[in-house]
């Protein structure tokens, strides 16, 4: 690099061209780095207080140095400013505000200046190389890249991917897969980050999209868009499920992905270290899709709860272990693939569960409506699940129930409404005793029963509710409002409504600060 600074002008351009080719960066960036290095060396010669610019002529390689000065009315810094009288000597008609460049004689760089110039050039070239790497690989996020294992550090694999190094963290490797130096490897680029030490390229072999991209490489119909991958669920290194559908009714998407004698799917299996892959035909009907996803288990029937995206799958006793899979793997992957909560049960367990639900609903109707058990059982058998449905459905809904005349229906609905009103009064009393704020009560969709449950859990103010996450409200295991039928969107709506006043407070504080600043300015004006 010392040669780059002291070389003749033709060599200077040749060196810049060679560095640009070697580092795969723009030649202009190298020349700009050289100019900056020359400027730094020139300042050390002429004085750091001077504003010095260097310019390398792009065609000839000539180096010119200039001292840059601004024309001002009152000169305070003689190194960077000059008066109008002095300026007109350099440029006729110069006025205040003009910036003049006074050419300086060329200099011979000493050893220290050359070393400084070298450091500047090296740093600039390194920065340009890092920027090129980031720009190149940031555009390739979501692609599969080929590389060679360079080294393994604490379980993390460093991969040479050509013009850069990438890393596969231990948790992104396929379990029980061992890599050695020099092994060729394929992986999925899932993240590129700017860091102090340069761009970091993160690869993955356990990401679900890695399998999807492998299928796209092996199955031309996927690459062409005739077959679409609708979802992937993986237990890396063990088992996976992939859902596909075809835009062309004449093409079997599952058969196309399997290939002749399983050749296509086997190529993916080999790349994924023997991971077993179930290829499933996607269906817009969740029940049909989930039944397919649970293959090879046979399903007797399903019971869906669309509001909570939950489905009970009933299987014969001898199919239970097959449907659940080893350590729950089969049902877990089916649940991930369908994005429904899937519960597997035997026909006997399902019958017992339904009987328990029927009994609980019957007892509620007997108690709240003050009717006998036979009438309550009729309501349950017709699909009425709670008091709200009895109170507010159209009277015509009762028309199919034998023995229910208009008078009986009207009486039942009146009793149901009175029961709900009593519960609301009791819940409101309990809310006040628990200290749940009126602001929470004002949130749209918040029921009295929910407020009591929140109060019992210590959630009493908007700030208490705003500090929670949706999972803390509706998690199946320990969600505060689990069992209320609340879904994730409603839970998030409650939380955002509780947080709304935080933003109002910020706006108020900002307005107060602006008013105070305006008042201070006015006071200063009056004082003057």
C-alpha cells in the first residue's frame, strides 16, 4: 500500500483497478479511499487546522491538492476562512459565501504519512467490502446457498459461501448431524445482520422453509407455480409434514412431490439426514385437512370449535397411539401445519366428555331457568350451550322442539334474561368490591364475569391490563381469561385499549413542553 501512495500516476490507477477486482468492489470506492488517504497525509504536512482536499484525475492519475477556504465578512479562522479582499486575488468577483480552492504544490510523503495513508485505504476498502457483502446477501434471504465447512466452533458451523463467511448456529443444525472441515453443505439463508465486526450471515438447516426450498429445487411443478406449498411443520432430523395443493386439477400434487418410485422426496430426505416426510394434500376445509394431516391414523369423527380454532379428533382405541405419535409428534406436527389446536381422544373418552358437558349444561339450565331436568335435557340436545343463547336467539329456533309452544318459549326467554341480569348485578358488585376500575369496565367487549376474573387475578387498572400479553390472558395452561371463549384478536384488542392512555399521556406531555417553551420565548421577548 505504501507503493500506492508513492507510485507514479499510471501505477496508481493500475493498483486501484487491481484492488477493486480482488475485493469485488467498485473501483471508484478505491480511488475515493486513496483521495482520503492523501488528504490525511497532506494535513499532517501542511497542518491539521487546514481543510485540504485531494483529487485524483480518473483518466491520467494526476494528483492535485487544494486548500479549501470560505469567503467571510469577519475572518476568525485564518486556516479555513479569508476576507473578500484576499478572495478577489484568487478569483475575480468573489463574494461572501463563496468557497475557493487554492491549489497547493505536490508533496513527497514521508514514512509516517505513507503508513497513515495505508491504514486509511485498508479501512476504507474493508468497509466497502463489508457493505458489498451485506448488500449481496441481504437480497438473498430466503434462498438456499451452497458452501464448504471451514471450521466448527462450540457446535456452531462456520461456512465459506464464496465471497463471505456464514454461520449455522447449533440450534439451527439438524440434531445428531455432524459436520467436518471440508464438507460441502447446503443451507437456508434466514437472516443477515449488520454488526460491529461486519455483516453476519445466518444459515439454517432446521428451518421449515429450508425443506420447502429443497422441494422447489426437486419438483419442477413447484418451481413453475403449478403446485403450491401451503405449509410445512418439522421436527428436524426426525419427521416432517408438508401440505401441497395443485392449481391444475389434472395434476396430483402429492404424486408430483413423491416422484417416480419416490425419487423426488428421497432426494430431500437424503439432504435432511433421513428425516421422514409426510406429504399431505391441502384442503380449504379444516376438518378434511386435519384428518389428512393425522395420517396414517384412521379418524372416526371430529368436533370443531371454530371460535377458538380448536378441534377434537375422535379415533378408535387401537388407533390412539398411532394418531398421537411417538412423544406426541404426529399430533403436534398436524397442529402446527393446520394452525388449529388438535386434541386426540378415543370414542369412549369422547363419549364421557360429552356426557360431562351435557350434565354441566343441564344443571345450569335447571338451576338458572327453574325448570325440570327433562326440559333442560331437551334444550341441551337441541344445541343450546349457555343462557345467552336461550335468552336472545329468535323464538323460531325453538320451533323444532316437541312440546315447546309460543307461551313456553316466551317464559323461558324471560327467565333467561332475568337470570343474566341477576348475574350482571352480582358481577358488578363483585367488581367494585375487588376494586376493578371503571376504565376497564368501559372497554368494549369486556363482560362482568371477565372483570371479576381479572380482579381476582390482581388486574384492576388499565396499566395492569396493558402490561399483560395476549398469551397471559388466553393461554390454555394458565391464561387469566382462559375458558371465556376469548380469542387472540379480542385479547390483543383489550390490551391495546388499555394501553391507549399511555399514548395520550405522551401527547399531553409533548403539548405541555411546547407550551412551556413558547411561554419562555415570549418572556424573553418581553424582557428584551
